[in-house]
């Protein structure tokens, strides 16, 4: 009598069926379609995690640019001025300062303006 892999196969399939739960039409109950949908979903989630980093960086740049324009400096001159004055703050922290602590951000802008004048 040959050994059948019934329990293992059922467990493996149940796991993937659970992963595809919520999909519509045949993508949630036909094995081949479920496997394809699960692979596609995993690919999308992987690329989505990578895209999220770029989305946040662009959001930080927009926030910094808006705050710097209020002080009369362009974004590119602000960033280059920070680099020339050896102030190492990443864009995430700069955006956070620009939104939450206007006085500190204004001081940073003044430092950059002083570096520009020299």
C-alpha cells in the first residue's frame, strides 16, 4: 500500500487558502488561482514596502520645502547650506522639526543664511 501525504498536503493548502482569503471570485477557492494570487500578493507587498520608503522621503522633502519657503530660502540652498555648515540631520528629523518646533527650525534657517552670506 502506498503512503499518501494527505494531512501534510491539506495543511499546506489550508495555509495558502487562508492567505488568499478575501480575494474575489475563483481567486479564493480554486487551488491554481489561489497559488497565483498568493504569489502576486506577496510580490506586491514586497514592492510596497520598498515604495513606502520613497513615499515618506518625498513627504519629508515637501514639508521641509514648505517650511523653508516661508523663511525665504529654497530647499536646495537650505540642504546645501546645512552640508556646508556640517550640520548632519536627516530629512525625517528636519521635517519633524519643521512641523513641531518652528523656533528651532528658524534657527537652522538662520545658520544656513549666515553660511550663504560668507
